C-alpha cells in the first residue's frame, strides 16, 4: 500500500474510515476530492491552520452545493481539523480539491488564478520580466459575469472565450507560467514550500481555465470532446502535483478515476475521453491504483 502515490476510490461510504486507517497505518497525509482546486485551499487552510470556521469552510471550501452540505464531508473536515491540533506541520493531514474551477453549467472567471499568480511573481522577480501589469490584466478580464455566463454551455456565441481580450489573456497566462518555470531556482529559494506549490497551482489553473473557455466558444463537432479533454487534463495535473507530497487517497466519480476510456452522451454521439486517473496512471505506473467499491 505504501508504494502507491495515489489510491483512488470510486464510492463515498467507506471513504472516511478508509482515510483514517490509511493515515494511522500507512502514513497517508492527503485526501483529494472532486471539488474546485482553488476552493479546496479554503478547506486546507482550516484543517491545517484553523483559519475560519467549520460552517464557513462547508460554504466556501467546496464546489457544487451537494458537497458543502454533505454530512460525510463535514465529518471528514471536522476529523482532519481535530487530528491536526498540536501536530507539527510535517505530520498534519491535508485536504485538496483536484477538479478545476468548473461548475456543471459554466467555468469560473480566470481572475483569481491569473491575478494571484501575477501578484506572486511581482513580489519576487524584476518588474521588467513581467509580460503585463496588473492593470492590463484587470482591463482584459473585465466583469467576471462575462466568463460565468451559464448560457454559454449550450450557446457558444454567448462565451467570451474567443474574444480578442481572451486570446490576449491566454498568451499572457502562458508567459506568466513560463516565467514561473524559468525562475524556479530563485522562486523556490525565496518562497515557502506552500507558496511555491500554490503558485504552480494558480499557473496551471489560469492556463487551463483560459483553454477551457476557448473551447466553450468553439462551434465545431469536437467542442464537447475538447471540454472533457481540458477538464481531465486539469484534474490529472492536480493529481500529479498532489502525488508529489506523498501517498494520497483520491475520491471522485469513477468516470474520473478509471483506467479504461470513459464515455458519456450529451444529446449526440457518445463522447469518449481518457479520465484524469488514466492520465495520472500513465505517468505514475504502479504508483496509481483505483478501487470501485460496490454500493
């Protein structure tokens, strides 16, 4: 069991008990769930550092309404917070969302990821290296409601993903991510491990979200395939980053974890894609395993 980097579980009921056992017996320190990776930082801050309250975390630390109202999730967060009290940082259990900021009907605005990444770099590298100012990014982003328009899921013309501003933002996000990579030695030396990990999360989320919105605005027959591809790739990148911390338990719908090709219908021919688990497994080999526990 300890040789695994990611143990994926496709069923809810035994999850909490299994995670406790893995923590106490096998040294697991992270649980990753199918929830917004940025909102998950709120939950992680609470369980590791006591920031906020349990009620606030259940409201702001999970995406999709049913996750925040789940008794099982509430009990999980409560137990993690209690477990961490008095423990050194290296021994605390961690929480992670591994989904992108993608609700069922719309993707989030890239503002949080993009501006936080920009702020991180601004504080640590020469201003002349930055591809744009904060003001330029703000002007290109515009109102967040433009990005979260739910009608865009079924009407590509309602999406801002292929406007001139969105195309420019996509290039700038790519350059900011490239700058982060190019300055790795300096940034690691001038950041805490947590700051560095989060900067990488913001970089891949900003580029992933802008790619997702680009394909929301697409009108080709491949549109929905690409949306599934981008989401799975974002999820897989988050899983691989989580695996760097050490072994983690992953909980999500089996379609996001299975090793064979996933499929679904959205009113037309079947859509098929490699799940986040399949992509992660291609990188981790025997370091990835998935359990499908019958209900």
